[in-house]
């Protein structure tokens, strides 16, 4: 049973191609259903891992990777079909590239870096998830949700920028403390 969280993470990885295909085929209702299923599997996976201490290093690495892959692929596909602007997808992608590049630089210059999501990072991911969900909901069932798109895009921009700045500031502070102690 302690492997169940990792199996749920694997399920999220497996849901990425069908979600992408459904968005590109403009079958938004089914894409929304699978996207929500992926979100529920993430919540259940996190609950089980915390509640029963069914954690692993592999799970700690793969869980956020599955979430990011689903979000990035969803944003790329939504941009391809014209439901969200390309510049927003590029901003979301640039934020993630900046975080990975920063972690690699830190690891190269200092050594081990324990990566844990910041509050702003979690907020940014949450806002991206809400945006994708609302866009799919609007495209499939509730056209009135179109009014939420621009405010959510603004929030995703602010959340992405704030999160990127927060990660850079945090790693810079850690690097300075490390340098001062050596």
C-alpha cells in the first residue's frame, strides 16, 4: 500500500498525453474531466503520503514533475488552439526554466540543495491550475466563464513573476550565507 502515492503520480504522467490530445482535438469536456481527475489524484497522493508516511525520495521528485508536466503541456496545447495567449505560456515555461537553472547553478557552485516549493511557488502552481480548469470549463460547458479568463491571466502573471523572484532571492541568500561561512 505504501507505493500507492507513487502509482497515483504515475497515473498523472499517463494522463498527460490524453489531456494534450483532447485539447488539440478541441474535445474540451473530456480534457477537463481528465485534468480534474489528475488534480484529484494529486490531492489523494499528497494526503496518503502525509497521513500514512508513505513517502519516498522518488515520489518527492516525481510528484512535482508530474504536476509541472501536466500544466506545461496543457498550457502549450491551450495556446496552440488559441484559448490562452502564447506569451503567457512562455512566461510560465520561463519561470520553470529559471527555477531549474537556478537549482542546477546552486548545486554546481555550492553542492546539495534541498528543493522544497515555496508558498509563492505553490500559489503560482495553484493559479495556473485554476486558469487551465476555468479555460477548459468555459470552452466545454460554461461560456460565461470567459469573463474570468483575463483576471486569472493577470493573477498567473503576477504569481509567476513573484514566485520566480522569490526563488532567486532565496537561493541568492542561501548562496551568500554559504559563501560567508566558508
